[in-house]
C-alpha cells in the first residue's frame, strides 16, 4: 500500500480515496431511495380511509427530542472526525461513543412513538397513509439501527487497531453516513411532522 | 492551539439549532399553508446544505466536482420524481 | 402434509412436469459430471470465489445466454399459441405466466447481464485498469444477480409462476387477483437481483471516474466506456426507485399494508407510476451500452475515427437526464389530464433528438470509410435502419392523443421489440462476436456468424412488422387467443414463422460456438480486428493483471495511434503488482440470499429470520476482516509476459 502522508489518514491510500468516492455515489442512490418514499408519502398522505391523519397522531415533544438528539449526534460525529484528524484517538473514541449513545436514544424515542401510533389505532395496515408513514419512518429508523451496529464495530476496531489508514477511512465513511441520516431526518421533521401538524 | 477548537463544527451546530427553531415557528405560529411551506423548504434545504459542506466536507478532496455533480444530480432527479409523481397522481386529475 | 402443499403448482400441465424432470436430471448430470471429472476444486478456486472482472464478465455472459434460451422458448410458445385463431395449445393462465416470465427474463435476466458481461470484461481493459474499484463487491453483485435470476426461474416448478405481466400492475398483482406465490417471486427475485445491479452501478461509476490510465481525461475515454459511465449513473439513480416499489409491493402482499390496494386508501396507480419512474430509465440503461458497442465496432470496421465524438458524449449525457423526465408516457391512458400528458408527450419527443444525433454520427462515420463487412459490422449496419423504424414508431407512440389508439395493442409490442432486438440484442451479439477472441483466444466462424445475423434480421422483420398492422387493427396484447372473424390469423402466422426463423438464427449461433471451439485456429494475434482502443493492446489471453505496465494515454484512440503514429503506450519498467484476493464470501452470501428470498416468497418466517441474521453476520465479518490483497512479483510478471509474447 502506498501511503501519501500529505493527506489526512482517511484519504492517504488510493483504495481509501476510491472508497470515499464510492460511498458518496451510494449516498446519491440513497437520495433517490428517500426521494421515492417522499413521493409516495405526498401522494398517499391524504388517503386515510377514515383512520387517523397526521395531525391526530403526531406529538411535538417526542419529535422535538428526536430532532435535537439526532442533530447533536451529527455534531458529535463531526467532533469525532475533527479529533481523528488531530490524531487524538481517545477523544475520537469518546465522541464516537457519545454519537452511538445518542443514536440509541433516538431509536428508543422512535420505538416509543411507534407504540403510541399503534395504540392510537394507526397500525401499518390501517390505511394507505399509515402504511407509507410507518414505512418511511421505519426505513430511516432501520438505517439508524444499521448505523448503530456499524459504528459499534468501527469503535471496536479503532480501539484495538488504533488510527490506521483503514480504520480512519472507515470512521470517515461512517461519519458521512451518519450526517446523511441527519439530513434525511431534517426532511422528515419538516415535511412529515411539521407539515402534518401545521 | 487554535486548531484544536472545532470552530467550524460548533458554528454549524449552533446554526442548525437556529434553523430548527425557525422551522418550529410553523408549528407555534398561525401561518398560511403557502408561507409555512416556504419557511420549511428554505430551512430544510439550508440545513441540508450546511451538513453537506460543514460536516461532510463535500468539497475537500480531488473528487469535489464528481461529488457535487452526483449530489446535485440525485437531488434534481429526486425532485423531478416527487413533483412528477404528484403531477401524475394528484394534480393532473383536476 | 399441509406444509408441503404450498410448494405445489397451482396450474400444472404436462410441459411443466416434463421441465421438472428435465431440471432434476440436468442438475444430477452436472453434479455427477463435476464429481467424476474432479472439477469441484477447480470450479471453486477459479470461478465461484473469483473477484477477477474478466471471469465475472464471462459468468455474466454464460448466465445471459442461458436466460436467452429460457426467454426464447417462452417467446416461441407465445407465438405458437397465437399463430392460429382459437388455438388450444396454451390456456389463458399458462399464456399469462409465459408472457410475464418472458418479459422479466428477457429484460432483467438476459439483456442486463449481457450488458454487465461486456461492461465487466471490457471497461477495465479499455481504461487501462487492473480491475474494478471494488472487486469483492463486483463478485457479490454477480452472485446476487445470479441468485435472483435462479429464484425467479424456479417459480414455474415450485409454487407457480408470476402471471401479472412483466409490469405486474396492481390491483391485478395484489393478493385478491393473484393468489399464488408467483407474484411474491417476482417482487423478491427482482429485489435481490436489483440490489446487485445497484452495487454494480456504484462500482463502475467509481472505477471509470477514478481508475483511468494516466492521460486519459474524460474526453479521451473510448465510447463504450463513456456509454457505460452514463448507463451506470442511470442505474445508481433509477434502481432505488425499483427497490422501494418492490418493497412496498411485497409488504402489500405479505404484511397487509395498503399502498397499492383498492380499499383503505391504497392507490393502485402509484405502482404503475413508480414502476415506470424506474422502468423508463431502465430502457436507456440497456440501450446506451449497446450504442457504445456499435460505436466501437463501426469505427473499427469503417477504419476511421468516430465522427462527432463530442456530440456523441453530449447526446448521451442529455439522454441520461431526459430518461428521468418521460416516464408517464407509459400510462397516457390512465386518466391524467391533457396538461400532464402534453408535458410528458413533449419530453418524450425531445428525447428522439439526441438519439437521432447518434444515428447521423454513425452514418457520417461510415461515409468515406473503408468499410469491411465482418459479422459484428454486419449487425451494426443492420441495426441502423431497423432501429430507426423502432425509433420512428416510438415518436408515434409519444403523441398522447394518438396513444389512446395504440395503447395496449400489438403496435406497442412491435415497437419495443423493434428497439430492443436490433438495438440491444444485435449489439450484444455483435459485441460477443467482437470480443470473443479477447475472451477465449479464438475467433467465431465468420460465415456462420453472418448467416445468423441475416436469419435474425429476416426473422425479426417477419415476426414484428405484421404486429404493427394487427395492432393498428386493434389486436390487444396479452390476450391468449382471438377469433377467426377478426382476420388477424394470417399475419399472426407470419409472425410465428418469423419467430421460428429467429430461433434458427440463435441455433446457428450456438452451433457456431460449438464449431469454432472445435475447429477455429488458436493461433491469433492479440489484435485480430486491427482495432483502435486499449483493450486490444494487451495479450490474448489477458493475464490476471491485465497490463504488465500501466499504459500512458494521450489521445482518444490511444492504441491506434501507437500502431500508426508511433506513440509509446508502455513507458515504465515492470513493478510488483497489487491484486485483490479471491473470496468465497460473495458466493456464500449469494446462497444465503437465495434461501432468504425463498423463505420470504413462501412466508416461512423462521428460516427468513435465520437467513437475515446470516446476511448480517457476513457483513459484520467483512467489517472486521483484514484483507490487503497480494502482490505479483516482478519475476512472475516477467515470466508471464515472456510466455504470452512467445505464444503470439
């Protein structure tokens, strides 16, 4: 492996640079994935078939908690990458750990929210609206869950192997993924929740 | 020592909290649908751009052009899909 | 016994039982053969675990040819049923199953892998790279595609075929009207193959953007590479739509959601909408690489550089953008207003412009060229007029008001076969013949090749031109029979004869492969066609590392200029070469995905959960794995190079 020391660790080998660009392209595909879900959501949002609509089941408190938690986790993963670039392994691990805890917290609130919806009579089979609502939120939630385990594996690897071109590369790519999930959440927050409660 | 303080990240975080607060006005204030949607569109897209540039470092590598083209193209196609679908499925029937 | 009842065929026929027996016997024969000739180790080491783009390309090729056979048999059955009025060869249910599988197999499991085959084999060679960006991912893409295709194909012997058309429109595809598991197969098999395709898209975009030989700027890339780049961009942005649509369809069928149902607010038209948001770009994913192949072949055998390189590139980029703006023309009759239809009508007509630019560029390349009619060139020359007819009828269909007349008739069927057969299938056969010597070290017989090309063209014209007429007369597609009084009989008989002639054409190709394996000379040069681009600058057979020294490029036709103008391609000395390691994980993951899909189709929840865990375990293991590849030493490279040069 040729290592180019003039670049940050995560960019230092050709393989690393390929992986970063490849992941950006994957994020392009993810934009389309969520774009399609939003297209379906906007099409089906008024088709409640006598079941509850958004205004009836959305509650501002859990949504706000989720938003703040996820925004903060996006900030802490940014700090983790900043620490990584300064070569501070411990700080990096701490921030990564905090990010994952916040991610778990987000998931906890989301699960509470889902239980609440089902309680209110808005299960996934109730109407076209509830089907697409829970699917869109669920797809984002599944991404966060996957990210949680992925981040955990990276944390273990950095802890064991230190900051090498490979682990730095994985951490950086993970940070891209995590920020992207935050971006998706912003759109969910604005155009599903706030629009629904407006 | 200056380098140690993550000024960029902190500013980004503060800014994103402010944008969230502005978006929340839609909930707490009585707005027309058009005005509300405008506020949401503006805050959401600024916030997304912020994440992209400040946190994701989209423009830092030699592949800057490819990355931006990719993201903008994806965004364009996604918007075309959303509005085209609405055109075909809802608005087109009027 | 209730448990096993679900695997029974809902609409059995002697033909299906015969196929079951045939599949069983073939599998036993293959397993026995592998054991008898002690080829298990070879198969595992050299093929199942390979990450080499050339071998993956050849595996795609074999799959595509197998699927071409399957889809072709379907086609013959369909045409035989329609050859005479009130025929009783197939009943309505079997006819439905056959046209559904014919469509899916031909588009997704024949045309797609055929393109992937050529892309995998050619693109890294054409840009002077040693492999693709992510070789392991490439292997996984192949195995996902392959397992998806196999899962789809077993449907007709276990549980029943999909029967709601290749478009699988709801509510027909919903539980109410499609009770058998057939449509589950459709949703899940295509999902698995689709994920593989998406990964290929990401892989090849990265490869082409980052791994070109020094000096090869974007505007110096060979045309096939350009077309592959554009096609992969479309893959990356179109396939997620299919992923979502299929997931929603699956949930409707298995979890009782209400996306596309007709009650509880569901909207069946949304499926058609999402399907075509993916489906129309998919058409361009197929045709653009085909255009790339034709560009390579036409400039090689006209012995001159491609006319209008820049306009070729720009027209492809424009097509890539437009391809996402036209999808509603597939359902003009669904009930949108005149404004919506007009918008999509105009965008659709506009897309004919860049396509027309390409046609003229090929004609101008031929103009004043020293044309040499080889088999690939024959296909290319037949393609231009035949494809243009398809393009023109496409513009007819684009007029939304007139489309009310054409919609769902044989006219449409004639149109899309008219663009796909001369456009994609001829291109793939031309590409197969053109790259065959690079892949296998001998050439296919020219005389037999030309016979096949003519048979296919004549058969094609006989089979599909009559459909334009019967379509305008009102013969509906997907109807299993018609009465004598309609008067469609004679023209449908002509179509059947055409289909038979095409079948003979394909048989000649198969015979050609057999004949050439036995009799063709193995003593050919590395550049038997006197071609122009980098893939011909390396040895035949291509060594594992493709190029001993990375080529230096400073023109579009780097190899041609090195032959004629004395440009030096290989400047450096040998160095040790870094190569990726083989891995069995992609194949194993593919197998788990197959079991996952099968469990999903039948709603076997326990195996479904176990296989899901299996998939995640594979991914977790990959995360922790340390795999740095291996090096080929300078001595080894020297040895291989001397040997290959001697063999020339």
